[in-house]
């Protein structure tokens, strides 16, 4: 039955489903793990890179994290070429708002604008949905630090911690257990590393396979965006990795 209705985004099936939109959402689940965690004094985003090579110029290549302006950045999961179009739109919208009103664009307003565009691509013939989800992290004076998730259907939602990509159910289960109110940025970074260790399909997660970024408030009260250095990422992942003997059988007793 599905085959008669899954070739067009504008045709509902008898069950009331838009199959092309659902397929676009499934594409997100095949992307690398992408984690966002909201802290009291910042927001952390991290993503697993699928394209890794020592020949890549890391200074010019980003796969998971992209800066929008001084107060906002996003993590992507899905088709990167689709993401590039939408990220450019996000940057232009944020710059236009800043130029017109002399202040940074509110985070939710920016997310709403990009979701309106995404939704339009599910409603008109001859178009396909954007095969990409975003985690958008940012700060504005009205609502402080915020974390939003968008999906190919044009829906968006605010979260305290969220995961997209492979093994996202496992990641969200860990975050439900370990996230707490009043979390600081350093604790959020450590929790992010713990989640990635459990969800990534690699025995040795390190800076070559990961990107970490944070929007945080400095000691002087100024908000800034920064990407973590390779040394910081490697230390976080090494500290989060299970130590020898921690994953033994339940019958074994710890040595005194």
C-alpha cells in the first residue's frame, strides 16, 4: 500500500502519513551521533564526524558544528549538502536582524524562520524535504541560554538535553538519568563525553572523530562561542572512557 503514496511529498496515504517526510527523518537516524546539553552558564554541542582522514585540512573543513553568529551555533545530522543551504539561510537571517535592529536575533525567532522554510518543502509538488536535523544552541537577553531541535518536517522543540543520529535512544536514556538542574558547562562537557563513549561505534573516540563547541558566559559576563581544541577533546574522552576493570562481571569484587 505504501508504494502508491511514497513518491510524492504532497500526497497523504489513507493512514494520514506523508511517507517522503518520514523517510527524510529516517535518514537522520543513520547520521553520526550528535549531542546537545543545556547548562546553567552555557550550551554544549558535540558531533561524531563520519569523514576522517589525515589528509583533510581541518582548518577549512567542518562536518558537524557551524557558527551562525557570536551568540549562536548549530550541530547537524543528515545530508551535509542540504545543511549548507539552510546554514547559509540562518546566517543571513541573523545578520539581517542584527543590521536592522542593532541586536542579536532571538534564538527561537531564528529557529522558527528556518522551520517555516523546511515545512514549505513538504507542501509543494516537485520538491523534496531537506534531509537534515539541527540542534541549535544560543543565547539571547530575554530567555538566556537555549537549545532547540528541528526536524525535516518543520517541527521544532526546546530541550534541556537531546540527541540525534545513531543510537539516539541510548543517548537520551543516559541523559535522562544524569542531567540535573544547575549543571555547569564543565559538567555538561563531561556528560556529553560520557554519552558519546556509550553511543559511538568506535573503541577509541578522539578529536579526529569528534567536534565539540560551546556557547558560554565568561567570568566577565560576556557571552562567547568557541570550539574546543583537540587537546581538550582528547582529555574529555580519555576521562570518560571506562577504566580497566570497570566493565567486569557483576560477580567480581573490587580489589582492596
